């Protein structure tokens, strides 16, 4: 089977298995008993109906309408496929609905309508108004799409947005804004030559006019040649608006001196000899799909300095509508906008363009590993998987809607709104807020032992942007500098952050002698101490904390946990400081769950288990939560005399000897800890009420296994592991940690010890 056949079958399998299609409907309220049924349907549902009949605006409170979009198409102009009909367009519309949910958490129904008459189609869409908070028109041929959108916008008091027109225009506008910035040109000065007189092409040209392009500098060509004054063939008012008073007739005639070629037509329309006629530093947007008007490599053979965008994901600068439509709808829905107007579209352009010029997010870099994501000719617009899009773009759109007077539900605090949006994509943001707030009261110095790691570098940039902490990186300056440059970070060693070079640092003598003094009665000779301080970055970081040159160490982005722990305890242990457990916070769909001990003790004793629970309770409160601790075992409330249950019962006895300020219970099975109804049936006198939020295991294998299962199978996001007992002077992360995870750990390390005991 050929590669094309394999890819085709893989695409078909994706749509068919494990169940047909790409969408399903899930209930947002419980439906477990007669009480739930009575509230969801008769008689309780009548109360919501009565409220909406009295005040239609309350529909947004009592129904899903305020977060529900319809993707409507008649399948007459499906991208790359043409007029395939309503039914055949359904996979595309389902895909659009999935993108709404994935990128902006907007619920969506795809509606395929077998109606080609634009006025009748508009009537159908208008009749759907009570169901939806907004309408996304999709893949309707020109000029019918103009008619449908005009009627719907005039009659419906909700946003109606033809994405093929305006979504494309917005992303093209953002790409053009940044391309001109790179080329050193201005909208008001450039000559534009465009191919394609369809809905998307006309919308893009209209948007560029709003951004400052002069109409007399726009030359529009279609399959029949130049759109000129007096032309009768295949004309409509939208094309006629760009007609030129000229005796030129072909694309080749008008391309001379063009600064920007905008192609929304078909393959191989722009010939190499035409590129040669364009202005210096030409901007070529060859957006036809799947085959562009000219391939980038061919264009660069003629104009090596050309700035090129296409509609394909396998070339740089993909003009993809997903950069726009989820986020413009998110902002519009959240303020109850009655329409998506010019101000909101221009705000969307500005947000997208500005984000591309900012430092690339670690999440986008991870999603597009190996690609150069530094602003410039090959990175004009952000990638769709940049999680900052929803916060930046949607808040800009919401602000523009309010300022332009179309918002029915204005937002009082836009910064708070933006933060809330970010919490939808950064799962740890809400839980981490108390930790970041506590960390902000002191400017602590955090040393990273693996300072050359890209994740550490991205975390260092985020620390400097989002906290009051000071990162210190251990690594070779030339390597760190080159990697910062390669991945597009603004920070540089010796400028924004301090660096410790293991190969050549003026403090080397102080470090090895300090380490030798600590370890000389443990068999460490001066030569060994010297070697350790040249090669072991964890030991170097620990010595820095021990000497007071840093407040906390973060290590472990590679290597084995206990190897790092050995050096941390060698240097920083002693007195009241002793590692007594590792606590992992797992952020799950239904809330947080803490697990211990995941790393430090392989087989903790009863005394160690009691100590782990006390430390866990203290740390859980750092996140603004009340600890509910369950000791988990195969044994259930004493039904097995031996095994892990015996040690857990002994730990409970230790805890019972003194008053405790947290709830704990055990020993019990894992499902008993998480299911209050089950626990009530088995042990009705349990002092633990509700779900446990801290699970303590008698084996590290069990704790680590549950942690990893939740990460892989339940899409759990880990914060930690948090090293308990070391006074917040060191934390050892796992090699799978992300840059965002390192930022979270820096916030934990940045909290003064007085904040958590």
C-alpha cells in the first residue's frame, strides 16, 4: 500500500473508530436519581422556562445558549472540494465544531442544510436564533454567502460570522501587518495584486483597506484576468468595487512592482517570471489549498528575500482560520455581543500579530518541536496550539465590543477576565494562584541545576515575566546563550539572570572547599570534592543554597530521583531538615488530588507515614484547600492483619496520640477513599466526609503507579513532586516535567518558609 493510501485509510479510520464522527453530547448536570430527574425535566424545568419567558436575557443563565454556536453550511463551496453538497460537508463542519471546543471551550452544533437558495437558507438560519448564542456560516459559495450573511446580520441580534470571509481576512491581516513590519513597509504605500474574486479574497482586500491600504493600489484578478472598469464577464458589485481604470488585462501585466501578492485562487497561478517583476523584499501570500499559487522554494529561487505564507501546515506561516474564529467568538459570547463588528475584527488582528512578536510559549514549542518559532520572515503569526491565544485575543475582542457599544453584558475587570480565560488552558493556574500570591511577598533566588535544558530556559523567561523571583542557572554560558537565541527567548546570561559555569567560575574554590568541609568525614577527599564541583550541577546548586547564595534549588529534569536526593540531603540535610516524603499534586478534570509518598521512601515505616501525612496536610493548605487524608491499602478498615494495612494502622495510632488540625482516615481501598457513598455503606462511622483529596500509600510503587496512571490515562497535570521536610530549600522534579511545571515549582520554591510552617 502506498503512503497516500496509508494516509487516506488512517484519515478514514480516525473518523470511524472507536465511534463514528468526531462529536458527542455530554450532560453537565447529574442524572443519578429521581430528584435529579425532577429538576432536569418535569416539574422543575418549568421554573427555568417561566424565568426566560419573563426575561429572555436569562436564557444565558439557565440554558447553554450563551456558550453555544451553530456551524451552518449548505456545502456549496467546501475548501478544496467545491460544491459537494450538505451531507458530504458534515465531516468538515464536525471538525469545525471540535476546534471551537478544543481551542476556546465553546460548545457547537454542526447544521448542514440542503438549501441552495440564499434567501431561503437565510430564513432557516434566522429561525434558529432562539437556540444559539452565535452563528458561524461556513463553506457557502460566493456571492450567495454575502446575501445570507447580510440578511442574518440584519435580522438576528446575535453575532453572525462567515468565517471563510472574515476569518481568513483577519488572519491575513495579522500576517500582513507583521510581514510589512519585517519588510520595513507601510500599508498606505504598498501595491497589492490579488488573485481570486471569491468571498475570502474580497473580504481580505476589504480588511486591508481598513488597515490603511489605498484602494487605487489594489489590483484584483480572477480566472478571466484583471477586474477593470467596464468589464461585464462574471462580475458582481463586490468585485466591481475594485475595478481599475486600465487597459491592462492579465496578472502578468499588473504584477510589476507589487509589494504584496495575495493569492486565494488556484495552483501555479504565480509564475517565477512574475515574482521577478515584484518589488524588493516581496511579500507572497500563496494561500490556495492544497496546492499554492507558487511553492515557497520556487519563489525563493527568484527572490531569496521573499516573505512567504501559504495555507499549508508543512510550510512556514500557515494562514489558518483557527487562529481567529474560536477566540473572536469566545470574546463576543462572553460580553453578549449583538454582532462581530469592524472594531472587534481589528482588535483580533492586533492580538494575533502582537502575540507572534512576543516570546514563543513553551507549550507551542512543545507542540511544534523542531520548528523555529522566533518572530521574523518564517514566523509571522502564532501557532494554533499557542495557549495564550484565548487570553490575548478573546480579551482584546471583548474590550473592543464594549468600547464600540455592542456588548449587552460588559465585563467589569478585563484583567480578571483574561486570567480566567488563561485558567481554561493552563489547568494549574487556578490552584496555583495562592502559591503565586504567597511567593510574591519575597524576592527569592531560585537556582536551577540543569540550566542548559530548554524547559529551564523557558521557565526562566516566564519567572522573570510573571514573578518577583530571580532565576540562577547552572550551565555553560555559550550553550545557554546559543539556545536562548535559537528558541527565540529575550533573556541572556549575565543580563537578565545570573549564571554559574561549572567549567570556569571564580567561586569554584569556595564551592569545592565548602563541599569538602561538609563531606570530609564521609570519605570525600579534596580531589573528589573538586571533581564533584566541576561535574555535578545538583551538588553545585545545593552548595549555593547552603552558602546563602540562593534560597532554593530545583533539579531533576534528567536523571534518577534518588541520585539527586542523595546530594540534596548530603549538603542541605541535618538538624531539623530531613526529606520525609514527596507530594505530587494531580490536577484532574473533577478537581485536585494529592498523592504521597511518590519518591523518597520505598517502604515507609509507621513513623514516616505519620510524618508524611502531617507534611502533606501543611502543603495542601498552601493551595487554599482543606486536607482530607486517606491512608490507602489493599486492606480495608482492618480486614487484613498483615501487609501494608498493618503499617498504616500503626501510623494512624501515632497520629491519634496528639490532636491534629486535619482529617485523616484509614486504612481503606482506593475506591473507598474516593467514593463517599461506598465508604458510608462499608464504614458508616468514618470521620472522613466527602471525597479524600490526599492519598497516602504504604509503598512508593503504589503511589508512583497511581500518579503515572492519572497522568497518562486521565490527562492529569502534575504539580510537583514537592519535597517535604527540607524547609523549601530544594525540590527534585521528574524528567517529564514541562516548562510550565517548572514555573509552578519555582513559585512553590519561592514561597517563604513562614507561609507554610
